[in-house]
């Protein structure tokens, strides 16, 4: 499998609402990405970064590729998953979506280059 599904570290709910603690250590960079329905993003890979995503809101198809192997997933609000280095990941958004992205190393921590490499098809 080119994907690992994760569970948040902790969840708490009461009459006031809900708190979700995604992680408590192991990640250096956190991004929030908003994407519009019909848009395609990604189509790249990272050489050193492990990347995790939490779907705050939305719905999208995710295509993963590595060494000639392809996997497709449909993801929705509340799901959390991790992608290892060298796995090309492409998102096709079915509705307006918000994703929280976590990098274990941070993309700027690799010399003067960013750890983002376009997929060459």
C-alpha cells in the first residue's frame, strides 16, 4: 500500500463541541490548504519528507504512484492519512475542501532547494 490511514491522537466531545488533537510530536511544518471544486493539485513527490493530511472539510480523489504501481482513493471530511517519500500524490477536488498538511522534516529544510519534485510522466 502506498498510503497509511491514521487516527488522531485524541478526540473529545461534549455539549460545547469537539476537540481533535491530530498529533503531539514528530512534525516540523504544518500547512492549511483550501482548494476549489474541480481543481487538481499536487502531482509531485518528496524525496525526504513524510507527509500526513487531515481532511478538515471536503471530498476529493487521491491518486498515488510509485515504481509503476498506482492506487486510487476517495477521501472525505475527518479522514487522516500519511504518504511516504517518493510517492507521487495528485488530488482532484470534488467539492470545496480544506486540508491540514503536516511534514516531518519541512520542505525548506533541504539545502537551498525545496523538497517538492514534479511528477515526470
